[in-house]
């Protein structure tokens, strides 16, 4: 899978992986169709950072979820 280019499939994949990594129970409001192509790079950067870490502090999780909200609103 090439995550360097925007597609709804890539967006879905990254959201699912971020949710798994952060152990987020909910995330239904985050849908691939909500993410515009112009914020895709921001999502990819966030995904890369989340996947690279093993543990997160409460403040990091809060910052990540805030950023996801901004990306979703595009």
C-alpha cells in the first residue's frame, strides 16, 4: 500500500491504525470522506508519528485527537 498518495482507502487505513495504536474505542465520526486531499499530508505526518511511538502520555493523546479533529474538518 502506497500511503504517499491520497485515496479514501489510504485515509481509512491510517485512521484505523491510529485508532488501534491509541486504543480509541470510538472514532465513528472520523470518515475518509471527511478528509480533503489538501490536508492529506497532515494526516500522513500524524500517522507516521503515531506509528513510530510505543507509548503516549495523556497530553499527547489529547493533542493527537485534537489534530485529528482539525484534519477531519479540513
